[in-house]
């Protein structure tokens, strides 16, 4: 049977999916996908998988895809990050029997994507992307799709989308933010960019960005003309978003924990989901935030969730008639509802624009209120300080800027020292690197071995030769 393409692939293989759960690292695992499907999601993506690791590591394949096979979990698209056509296709060939399509991640804006040279940091390398999509379209038995971020210019975004379509992309997800729009600088996604792409291509398009409730889904489809809408943050805070419901948090938390018992996943995933689901309640009952961060078992997490449920029910019993939600929330804190990420601090505008994430973190460290990650570190190590004035100053490596070894003979960090010592066949006792010493020992050992002479083969009948008559020796 020939491979389905474009709208035929979307309508027949994906069932005309309109409600889509985004690929989310450590957050769109099987248990969460099954929960989302029960509450209106029609298509799910796996978390982003690293193509190179997927090819070389059988355990990685087993843990992230092969063990998660479930008849209920279809249609399913597997997403990879990659920057090499051959590696991308090798990974896709290993995954294609377990999914309905392979997606290339061209939208990740995080620093790890910049260091690894993938995601949104490939969006200027059109020749490379063409080769990756062309090869995948030629070799795979399932369609190849792409998830992208936009350029600031609409016309460049349109040309980018058309290039991917021409290369063989069969479905395009457009996140209406640039790669610079992330974290506190996320801002609003541009549906105008998405609308322009939809008009310019002849393949199905999914929109991503600004989706907090079912009304946003319907409005996005109407305004942009896309075939479907993808949700990430909105889905994490309310998995029933696509049903148009806002149930009590404990209802979905308990259902999710039941699914996890049937389809186990790392405890860190479960804890992260509970932090999202209970986000607004944990602002009220903050002591339970610490409990949730510290528990080490699934049943421990379930116990904290049950305690949060009891606290909420007590809050409901004390609720006065006509009382409105506090903190500007649309619903009371025990109801699943959107979380609106705060923007950069207002004073940053007075200083001539937005500051970097590092600058915001450093400023945050000087205040009395620590970030969530720093609070967790403080719990593990109460003596840890986050005051930059009290942090020890380290001498920097002459090559990369990382802290150098105090006793390094080259004044380098261990990584740079190892490369130089190997190249020059030198020793660095400070880092325990003994390339020169080991070479000298090896040469000395070889010199001490006796020289073995190869025996000369003698002819029959000669001393050391084969006997002329073998039979007499056997008599």
C-alpha cells in the first residue's frame, strides 16, 4: 500500500485530528497521553527523542518507545531532534513500526538545543533541512512531519514553510513565537504568521500558542483556518481542556496516578505533573509544596495529593456565599484552570528592554524570594548560599572559561587538559592524566621482551620435519 500524504494522511491515518497534545520533554509520556486521550485529545506526540542516542542506545529505545506500546495510544507521532540526515533516518527507521508518523523538531528554543545544534537553531540552515526531509520522505514507510517556530518576518516564515513542504513534509505544526520568545519573554504567539502559512501551503497545518481553553481552540481554527490545534502548557494545567471542562484538580490527579500504576514512568515525571495540576493550590498551601518535592515514592506522592484534596474540601466548607476567587483567578484554586506565565519585570522596560534569563536569575538571587529550583536546592542543602557576593571565585580555564584545575600544569579545565595532554603525549598529575608515563612504560615493556624467531619449516624426513611414514607411529 502506498504511503499516504498530506490531507489524505491527516484525514485517514490521523482521523482528522483537531485536538493535539504537544511533544513535551519528560511530560508527554504514555500515562499522560492516555489521560489526555480520555479527555478529548485526538492525537498525541511522544516527548522529543534524541536521534543519535536513539540509534546507538538500545536501552534508550526500550525506555522511551518500545516498552510504551499500547493499543489505546494511537494515532501517535514520534518526534526526534537531529542535525544529520543519515542519523535522523536511521532513528526514524527504528521507530516507524511503533507510530503513525515521524516528526522533526525544528522548534525547541532552549539553550540545550543551541549547544546540541538542533531544534529552532537549525531554522537558518535550509539546505541541511531540505536534505533531512527529502531523505526521510524517500526512505520511511510513514510520513515525515515538522514542528517549527516562526521568523519575525511573515514572508520569510511563509518561504520557510514552503521549502519544508517541497522537501516532503506532509504536515506542519507552526508555533507562532520566534526562538527568542521563551520563558518570561514568551509574550503572545502570532496567529497572523500561522494564518499566512496555512494559506501558502497545500498540506495540513496545526497551530500552537495562546491555547488555554476550548474557546481558544475554536477561535484559533476560525481565525487561522488550520486543521488542528496543539496545546502544551494549557494541557498540563488542565488535561480536560479539549473537553471544554474545568474539573476539580483532585479528580484528574487521582485518575493520572491510577494510570501511572498501570503504566509506570519515572517519579520525576509524576511529581512534575502534580506540581502543574496543583499549581494554584500550592500557592495557598505552600507547606505541602515542600512535602511534594521531598517524597520518594509514588504512594508518597499520592498521599500528598490526597492531603491537598482534603485541604481543598476544607476550604470549600469555609467558603462564604458570593465569595469570589482570590489572586485574579477565573476559578477557585482547586479547579483546573490556565496558568498565565508572568512576563519580564516592569522595571526592565525602563532599562532599555528585556534582560536575559541569566540576568533575571541573578537579580532574583539577591532578593528574599528564591526561585522554585533554588528552594529545592536549599531543602537538600540548608547551608547552600545563593548570594553571588559570597560565592567562591574560581580561576578560569585559558581556553573555554570553565573553572581550571588548581594543580593543572597547563592552567586548563579537565576537558581541555585531557585534549592537550593526549595531543602532546604529556602528563598532568593535577588531573591524573599520564599519557607520557604510560607510553614510556609501554615502550620499556616491549624493549624488555625477548625477540622470538620464527621457526623455519623443515621438509619431510629432516630433523623437525614430518615423518615419512605416519602409520608406524599409530601402530
